[in-house]
C-alpha cells in the first residue's frame, strides 16, 4: 500500500521543516525512493528537488496525480496552507479518493512548547477523524526551553490518546550547537540540508544520531510496506499509543 505523509501546522515555528528533513534524511540513508511535495504559493530554492503545488482549484488534481509516481509521498503544507488543504479535503471527500487509490495516510502535526501550537492537533482530528493515522512530533525552539509538561495535561493530548497516535520527541539543540548555527548564519532545520554531519561539531553529530533514532522507532508506523530497501532487515512495527511513549522517546 502506498503512503501519503502529510506534515502540517499553521503555527509558525512548530518544527515542520525540521521534521520533513529528518524523514527525508532517514529515507535517503536507507536508499528508499520517495517524492517531496510542498503546498505553497511561492517556490523556494532551499528545497531544490521539491515539487511545488500552488494552492488553488487544481491542488487536489495535482496531488492525486502525483501519488501514482512514488510509493512514498511526503507533503509539507507551508504555514497558512494547512487550513486551506483541510477545507479541500472535506469538500472533495479526499478520504474516499485515497482509499480507492490504495493510499494510506499519516498526518504528522509538529508541536512546540507553545500551547498555541496544540490547536492544530485538535483541528486536524476534527477534519481527518479516523481516516488517517496520527503522529505528534514534539520539539523545542531553543536549547534554553524546558518541557513544562503542558502537552501531557492538554486537551489535544487526550484527543490523540483516542486515536492512538504515536508521539516522538525531537531532541533539543544544545547551547554549543546554537552557537555553531549562529556562526554559520543558519539554523537547525537548514543544518539538515548539509550532507556532512561533522560540519557543526560533535554535539550536532550526537543530536543527529538521536533524532534519526526517533524516526527509526516509528519506521513501520510511518512508512509501512512502502518502505522498501535492501538495507532494511527489521519488520517489527512501532507500537502505537501514549502508554508506550516513554520508551519511544528515550532514544
């Protein structure tokens, strides 16, 4: 079965680009073919191999046509476009179309420590309901941020419990890493475009290994049978639900 992985959260700074690039880096490391689409009004030179879909009347036609071209399709809804896509999803009953095409969908909602980023989680659940799988990707915006436990006590977390969503924790950048980023005039998300993991020092190399390890814990859940690589020998699925969250987050 083909996989559509949709990353969305209209809250700016939630970590969409970081999650997208981690997934793509993981797939590339395992020699797994995939395609990357971006829903945005403007094209960017930052993602040279991305195919851009300009939101509008032809959005769904372009997306559905593209799904035939790869077993795994990653779609990032740029900030401000997630709401638009969900309206199209409901209006055109895209869940039925994807089912008929044999496409399984995972919706990834990145969230930060800012509780306003949680709103996208409950909104997505209202629209997609049980027609998709959910993955919540937790990240912090700075090495100085601390997890205050606001997610665990939130309504959004209880909703995701109902849908047995998988939760992953993207490690926070260290102070040393942030210093390297400032010196190189870049940031964490953009650093993932650099093929040489040693560019930003040992702390970054360790961070990248931990972050990639997080993707590995959810490999089967994310990619299913569409993950086809000669380098892959494990067939154990990731366990769903927050009852196993601690084990998944301690990588």
